[in-house]
C-alpha cells in the first residue's frame, strides 16, 4: 500500500507493510554514496594518517614487538589506493 506523507521536505512516497500486528514503513530515499569513491578515499586517508601518527612511536613499537602496526597501515593505504582506483573506474563506466 502506497501513501503520501508530509515530511520536513514536503510530501514523500512511502510504502506501508503490515505483517501481523506490526507496521513497517519504507521511505523512498536516495543512498548517500552510490559509487563508494568518497568512502574508499576517506578510509585510505585514515590509514595514511594512522601511519604518520605512529611514526614518532617507532622505538616503542619496536621494543614491544608491534612494528607490524606500521606495516598494517602501509598495507591499508596501498589496498585503499587500489580500491579507490577501482571505484573511480567503475563510476566512469556507469556514467557512459
């Protein structure tokens, strides 16, 4: 069953499903990040920031046997670059 409902941005179409005693309302909204480019770019940047923030503590990391934390950041950044490129190419193909 489709209904029109007044929201803050005007009227919007919603679907109402009644299952048993419960009522489920499904709004027709657009997703925030369709292609994932921004999401992957932010994640990649966070790995780079984590690497830079851990560099001053290299001595402590080495003493405690946790130098692998730095390599994890490098791997996250590298895989993020690959993922970012993949998402950009996918977005370009979808726009054609």
